[in-house]
C-alpha cells in the first residue's frame, strides 16, 4: 500500500460544477443506450472530458469505452477509477421531466449518476494535475451484460494504462443516504445466464400425440432448477455456500391455438458467492436438463450468456477507501455485504488491487432495475469528494 500522505484539502467542486453535473446526469438519463450500443453516450462523455485537458483520451476501448489519462510529474502508481456507460432494456415508468426518451430503455441502475461523478472528478483533476503516477478515468461499456470489462482488458491499448489500483462505486437503494458500505473479500456474486433449448416435433393441436411436446419437460425443469438454490433470506448477506437459481424467462411453441408445441426455451440465472462454486452449480443444472430432455425424447442445447466473475475487494484498496471516507467524514460500515448482485468490475481485480464501495441512496427509494428507479443527484458531490480524497492519497494533487 502507498505510504503517501494526503493533503489537508483536495480540490472541491464549485456550485456551478454541481449544477452542471446535475444537468449532465439528467441529459444522460434521457438518452440511455444498452450494452454494446453506447455510441451517443460515449460521444457525450468525450465532449465533457475535452475541457479537462487530459494527456490522452482513448476512445472505442473494448467497444465504446472512453478512458481519460492524466499523467503526474513524478513516478508513482497508476490509479484507475471506473464507471459504466450502459443503461437497461427496461421501459421507464416515470413522470419526471428528465425521464427516458428512448422506448424500452432506461438508466435504471444509476450508471448516469456514476458517469456524472467521474466527470466531476475529471474537472478537479483538470484544474490540479496529479503529482505522481497517473490517474485513469474509465467509462466502461457493456457492464450490464458482463462483457465490457473483459473487452476493455482484451483491447491491446489497455496494456499502456493497466492500473496498480482500481476503484469503483455503486449507488445502493435501501441503505441510508450517503452512507458507505465497504468490506474486504467477496463483495459481488458470480453469476451466469443459462439458456436451455428443448426440441421435439410440432403436431396439429387436434392430434398432439403425433408430435413430441416439451411441455412436460418445461413443467418439470422450472421448479427443479429453482430447487437447486441454497440461499438465506433476501435480507441476509450470502455465505460461502450460497447458490441461487432464478428462472427469468420461459417460452414454448408458437402463439397459435392450432399447433401443439415442438420446442421451448428456459432461461435461468445461476449465482454463487465465488467463482469456484459456480462449476458445481452448472453441472447440477445441466444434469437436470439432460434428464428432463431424455425423459421426453427431446433434443437439448445448452448455452451460457452474461458471465460475471465474482468481485473481490483487496484489503490494501479497502484500507485506502476507508481512510478517504474517514477524511471526508462520510459514515461507513460493512453494511449488508457481500451483495447478491453481480458486477463485471471483478475482472479488474484479477490484475490490480481493486475495491468497490457502495453509497446508500436512501432507505425508501425504488430499487435498482425497478421501472421507477432514478439516481439521486445529491449523491454526485459525495461521490466526487470520495474519489478526490482517494486520488489525493495515491497520486496527489499539485499545489
């Protein structure tokens, strides 16, 4: 861990900054783009960063990713702070003036707010450059489908900005507003999407015995898959043996009254606390699918999508976050961590000392991925203060 001592007061946002960042957040909220389609969002971020005079801006990183690089004048560590560009394929249900203008899409996870926080940090760094090392602000594509971090890391240009330390935050509805949750060790679960396709043979609805229907297999598989779960109450953090299977989608046959179905799909999300437990859960789920397909004389194909590694917080990185929280008088605890949700930020932890911190969005607000969710603009200056203090400890700010 670095032995550098932070200054008494890192740079701070002005009232004008806060108003501008709030406006930016709401503009981004109106124009959400889903994973791997964030071209307009990336262009807007690129325009915002230009005025902060980074030494380099990388665009098209791992897709539509954008990275602003600010070099220090002395040797030191590379610190990366990451946020997400993408929204969700969910219709927003809101009467807010800044509600989504894009049918079927919404910034319903707070990535618009996370981007505003990083742009705020970029403004501060543009005014007082890093003293040592290098600060990289990464606006990552495709977090929601789990492909973005891997694509960024695989981009040949990433090697030139590979960090020694990587940090991220996520807002967390249900926790006291402005309260930070931080813990060492696993903090987000591993997960992956299991896609089962069962194939038989269609028949006329008046003669279903002439076909091979997947109906019985579907009826058998959905409860059998969910029964693989070994999870505590939703209010309790997952333990080492945590496993959860959630059926998220099922489809059978054609939407017609005259055809007995000949094929079906079941989608399920598999979760474990850590990556090493995922293989056994996949094996168990696949065995159930093969047994059901064989019993029904059905063909079976198995595929996986949205693969997330678990996210683990490094103790040195956590210590730096805790010191920054204390210096900024931001209350913190271990909260209800680790959380069940997944985050592809964990991939950066395979290459750097990494940690994610969660900022409470309020106890009585809509949850993440709810159609009426909205990021709280009042979290923007808190997030900027945290990251500025963290940067001051690692790379410093010139006087």
